[in-house]
């Protein structure tokens, strides 16, 4: 439905811009505003932050692709930053909320679930490169 609205609004913008009338600026602005709102609504909730048991570390999940970044905050700017736990796209869909993270009893490990097809991954975050990894759980 949102794609249809985006297409329709873009089509109307082209029609309005190519017409011969000189006072189309208000209509054009209105149509551009509608298409911008549709695009913004389509991307709401694309990213989610998950706390870890380490008060300075969060996991940022891109809910459409399954990519996870480890984010560290600090009162000292030089100690803030982020690194990817996994850079790979686990799905090429565009469904917001397709992926969710679930903590385990081990503070460094989470389970990543694809809420659409049920695939699961074992995820570990950590301070060193060799401590951050993800692997699929087959069942």
C-alpha cells in the first residue's frame, strides 16, 4: 500500500510539474510532503538498541537485514564508538521488524531470530575482534 502511495505521489508530482499552469507550487509542495511522510513512515523502527549487562555497551540491530553493531558510549569522547558484530545481510527483504535479538544467561551472547522464517543465529559480542562473531543455528 505504501509503495502504491509513493508511486502515485511521484506520478502526480511529474504531472503537476509538467503542466502549463503557473501556480502549481502549492500543489507540488503538498505532494512532495506526502511522499516524504510515506517514506519516513516506511522506515520507522528500522533500528533497535538492545542493552547488554555491560552498562556502556548496546547492540544496534538493523531489523530489516539482521546486521548488528556493537555500540559503546562513554563520558570520554575518545572511548565512544562502534564496531560490527556482523556486516552481512541475513535477509534481502525490507520488512521492518523481521529480526529480533534475545539475551541469554551469558552476558556476551544473544540469539538472533528471523521472525518471518524462523531462522536463528548465535551472536557473541566482545571487546576484541576474535570475541565478536555470529553463526547460524540449524535445527
